[in-house]
C-alpha cells in the first residue's frame, strides 16, 4: 500500500481548507482524486493540476485505476492524500482491495435528498447507510472540517 | 464597459464591492457571489455560470475570485471550458479599485495583461519601507 496520510470525503474535493490546512498539516505531496466524472473531464483536470500548491501533484482517477495505484508499494518520501466526494467511492475502493483505516469526513453540502446531521455536514439516507457499512468494515470515520477542529466519531452520530 | 463578477468564500466579494464603493462611489456592472458554510457548491456553480452566460451575451466579462484552488475558483474555472471570459484569482481591494478606475478607458485585454503585476506591487511589508526610508 502507498503511504496514505489523509483520506477525505468532501464534495468540493480540492479547495481552500484542503490546500491551506490539510496539505500543510499532513505534509501530503500527492493528491489522488477519485471521481468518475472528473476522470473524464480533461479541462478541469488541467485546471486542478496547474493550480496545485507548490510541491504537490494532483491526479484524477476512476475507482479501478485509483485502486491499482493505491495498492502499489509505498514510495519513499511520497505522502498520498485521497479525496472523494461521497462515502460510496470509498466503499468501492475497499471492495477493490484498498485498505482505509481512518477517513475524515470534511464536507458534504446540503442538497436535494440530504439532511444536515452534524454541524454543516449533510448526508442522504444512502450515504448514511454506506457510512454504517464502512464502520462495520473497521473503517473509522471522523467528522472534521479543518485540522484545528476536534474530530467527531461518526459511529456515534449515525 | 465590461462586467465584473466577484466570487468568494463567504461575504468577502460583497464586502469588497462595498469597500470599493466607499472609496470610489457607486459602481455599476459589478455582481458578487459568495459561498457560505454548509451551502451547496452546485448552487453557486449555477449562479456563477448563469451570470457569466448572461453577461457574456451583451459584452466582455472579467471574473475575479478570491483564492486560487478555492471552491469559488473551481466553479469559475469550470465555466472556462464553455464561455470566453477573463478570470483573475487572488483579487485584493487595490486591484479592484484599479480595475474600476481603468475600465472606462482601457480594454479588458489591456487590463488582463497588467492587473496581476499591478496587484503584486500593492502588497508590501511596511516595516521594510520604513527601513528603506531611514
């Protein structure tokens, strides 16, 4: 397995909190975005790559390509940050053999079908059910928007 | 006169416009959009894309975002595949003032070529300035 320093659920993927706080806190230097739609969007990939913070590479993969990459042997000095929009993507990575011990639930905005369940984090019934399955597979999910905030264990909230 | 659209985290865009107007008086053809905590990013995307589409139909558009790689930047960047407009990230108040005062006499292209360098000159360590003057 690669050296994964952060796995984060956030429907905004790369944004202010990630580049200013999480990258610095984790010293991550390789951001792996797992998102089927973005994996097909060459224009946005170009923007995300060229706007990456100094010293950090950004790559976008489908679930199957990401799983292959993440299961490969760790590379010295490489620290991987995984970003996904929904818990379902993480479940697919687990199914594909990727080990995910701790996941940070950073942001899921309020939209149709979702209800607020913790601070500014919202989830649909399907997403809650999926998080419960992840927890039963020994993945710890912690709600935490920024590193300074005290993390909240999702198993006590869903 | 081209349209200015400012997109930011929270109230920064709106407040920046108000601050600019405090200095320069009322400014026309400025729209502002902000993303507040817990709000759906897709709603902001629709608002920003819609404003760009509409403004583009009647003239040129300059979109100013608060920070590279932020969500306001991302939703604006995603419109660049579809619409032709100028996008400058990392706007500050002196840049906005400069744009407002020049857009009556300068083309958007000329402003685009100069505004980033101009913006950099507005950020100074004042302690350094004081030392230089001694």
